[in-house]
């Protein structure tokens, strides 16, 4: 419910902005070719992830994490890596049920898993929607993107690894036997989409991935079209604002601060879409919207999803402790992100 309200609220704001700004501009807004490509690739990425979810891949990975000792570090760092590979939303839906099944340390681990989800998704262009949009908008190369974001993701990985060492609850019941596997056509489709996103393969080759997904499971295309519509509305709104607003932001520190601040109240995806046409400082903007994903519940879609998943099954003392720990870990993550920016960009 929280995710639905969040999406509908931003869709309403985007449509309202379009209604108010289009008459001022005196012309209809238009999609750029890059924006249409981003919408298409988001749709394909959501569909490929949906197939993996329907085939039980994420559930199988969660069972593998249950085995043996050091459950805390494996759960937190496993979520971090999964968010980098298959988006932060998918990582949350895989990890949070496992956290809820714990008898000890589940409140502390839930707060850390949320941080790990946002932190891991910073590493790749396909880890979250704002990265995918900025990667295509600025026509970045894989080398440039990874070089820019590795210090941020690496700093969080080390901090999460050190913290998770102190959170090792007893293992759950012995996991079911079985391998983590899925069908070859599905893996080929997902791998193909990733290579297209990275521009290793040309865009037209994604038609092969589309064909494989449709052939294997047509229900894969039952994705969140409301979310895609929200992105489309923001693209059109930003086209209007780019024409109406003369402001441009060139100084990297100002771009970082502004994008991080806007993320706290607008969420990091709308902040990225809004600011990209107004600045050439892509690296500062990337850092700003990714660091800005920590902090308030609305700073990132993943934050709201995680809050909904945890709070609907937990009450009483655990609920109160979680809300306090959530606020503390998010504040600490925001401070760590600021520190890493100062260390690598000051």
C-alpha cells in the first residue's frame, strides 16, 4: 500500500506540473530519443527480473544464505550484491522475508539490509532507475560509470561488512536442498538486457531478449506500469522546465548538495530527472542522488518498500525499536555518504 500511494502521489504531482507548465511554455512537451530508450529498457529490466522472481530464483538464493554460520554478514552483503545485479527492489523482496523469519537480531538486521539495498544499487547502471537514466542521459561508458561509483559503493561495502560482523543470529532451520538455478533462455535474456544497458550490444539486439521472455513466460510483462507512467510524466515535465527555467548548475559541489537535498523530499529518481538537463556535472549528480537515497523514508522507493514489508508483520516493542534504528542507520549512512564525497571529491 505504501508503494502504491508513493507512486500515485508522484504521478499526480508530475501530471499537475505538466498541466501548469505546458500553457506557460506554449508548446507540447516531447520525449527525447534517449528518454524513450530508457523507458523501454526499464520495462525490459522489470520483465526479466519478474521472470526470475516467478521462477523462485530469489527465494532459492535466500535459502542458500540461511545455511551455516555468519548469517548476519552473509545476509547484509548478499543483499548488497543482489541489489547491484537485479535492482534494489528485487533485492528487498528476496531478503526481507528471511529477516522476518529470524528470532534474534531481526530489527538490527532489517535496518542494515535497507542500507545495503540502497548502497549496493549504486554500483551499476541497472541497480536502480536513477542510475539507468543518468547513464543513458549523459552517454556514459561502463568504465566511466564504474570508476565514478566504485569509491561510494566500496566505502559502504566495507562499513556494512564491519557492522554486520557484530550481528550473527543463530541459523534458521536447515534450508531445503536444491540448487540456485533458472532456465537458460531467462538467464540469456537478463544478460542480454544488461549488455544493452551497458551499450556493449546495440539497442536492436534487445528484441532477442524480448522474444525469449515472451516465449518463456508472458506473465513476465505484468510489471508496474504505473511506475513507468510516472517516469514518462516526469520526462515530459522536465522537458517543459528545461525550456522555462534559465538556471544552470555547473559547480559540482552545488550539484551534489542540491541533488542530495531534493532527494530527501522528492525522492532520488525525480531529483535525477529534474536536475540532469540543468547541469553538465554528471558525476556530482550521480553521487548526489545515490547518497540522497539515504535519509528520509521518501528519499528512495526502496526505503518505503522496506518499511511496508517489515512493519506490516511486526508490532509492539520491535516496531518501535525498528523505527528508531531505521532513523539512526539512515542518518549514519547519509553522514558516511557525505564523508566519502568529501574524501574523494573535495
